[in-house]
C-alpha cells in the first residue's frame, strides 16, 4: 500500500464544511425557551442555554382561557405541564360532587406528575394562562440525557411534600386568622411586588375556592380579611390584589 504525502497535505488544508445556519423555525423555538420568564423557576431551570434546543423540540406552549381543564382526575397521565403564566387550581372531586381544592399553581409549577397511569387530581385554569406541555416519554428521555433535570424534579417534589405537610398543619391546628395569614404570606413570596417594591398578593380566584382550600366559609374569609386590614397588615387595592403593608403582623398571626 502506498501513501501519498502530497495527497495527505492537500487533504489537511481543505477547510471543514461550514455548518448550515439554523432555520428560522429553529431559532423561533429556541428563542421561545430562552425568553420564557418561568424557565428559572421550573424543571427547565436545571438546563443550560446550550440545552435549550433539546428542550424546545420536546415541548410546546398552550394558551388557555380561564376555566379550562388542563388535566383531569383519573384520566391517563400522558403529559406533564409547566405553568408559564397565569394561575391554576388543583382539586379532587368528592363522591357527592363537591370540589376539595388542594392547591393553586403559578408560574414555574409543574402539574400532572403521576405515580401511576392516571392523574391524581384535576387542574383547571383560574385565569387565562399559558402552560408548556411535555409528554411523559419526552420527560423521561430528557432526564436520561440531562441528569440535572432529575435532581431538579426531586428537589421540587421535596418542596411539594413540605407544602403538603404545612397544609395538614394549617387545616388541623390553625385558627381562621392563622390560616389566612399563612396563605397570604405564602402567595406573597411567589407574587411580583408592586412598582414601589411593596409585597403584594394576586387573588384572581373566587372566595369560595380560597375558602375551600383553607377550610373556611367565604363569609369567614371576608371577616378575617377585614380584621387584617383594620390591623394595618394588608390593604385591599382591588378585588383581586392585596398589598402587604406589614409582613411582620402576618408572620406573628400565622
């Protein structure tokens, strides 16, 4: 076998092929994930900017009107959803048709995780919302390729378990004032502050839903809110927005 030095030299100086630029569709999809304000709060926060193309090809956003079911209790759990904007309520339906509210999901929360083949609860939009859908198969493959996502999921599950324990304590031991104060504090930590930096709470859900979550009648909830307002702890700016005037008063009451 002969080896041509001239041929080898020529081959060595041939420039590599220039990769084709990404298509506009690919740029748009990747840009969607890069510009998502909820990315740092959810599962996607475990991914680097270089991982976004992999994420973008396995997920898609859905714009939903209020009162739209996202997952239904008992239905086959085919996908998981990350809340990008808006608010969802999570509930289980009792045999007599009543709803037991188990939580409210906001930007960054992941809903639809299931330990078996069916969803354990129903998730329904409270306001117009945007969620990002990913099939369970795609999520499993994403975790295999990016182990950091699996660690993030474990951390988020631990937080959810802690919240469930707090909810048991709230319903079993706390007074009405303590329940409402704890609820407002928890939401204020996840809500955007007002323009002047004052913490606030966004409450787009009806009082009957808040009451169902806290184990209170709507009229009791109204009385407690008035009591906290008189005490200078909060100010009701609109029907769905409360300003936290003195967090220390709520913390003491919680």
